[in-house]
């Protein structure tokens, strides 16, 4: 995909309002790293490897920042290809 222009659908963005951390990840890179069938909440947990993930009194605030379409089933990376 060298030199190709990425659409908004080709990039997944996360951010945490609590710590100010943010990142964007290419969808094809995430599929290569985790596989297409991984659930999006599991992707978020892996990408936001934050100490606060274990602290339920002040939990990590990492969220996907792009609007998601409503789904009735478990959403995976494959659903967004």
C-alpha cells in the first residue's frame, strides 16, 4: 500500500481523556498483528496496555474515537474490511 491514500475506514484511532494518550493504527497492520477475527474490545485492551486497566477505582479511559455503526453481533476487525 506504499504511496496509497488511506481512507478513514483504513485507520483505527483510540484516545484516552484521562491520560491524554492517543494513537492511530492502520487496519491492515492490526489484522496482520492480531488476525481478522479478534473482537474490537480485545484490540483496544491490547493497544491501550495501561496500568489503569487493572485499577477499577480509576479505570483507563481508552476508547475508539471514530464513530461506530450499530451492530447486533460481536464486532471484529473482519467486519470492517
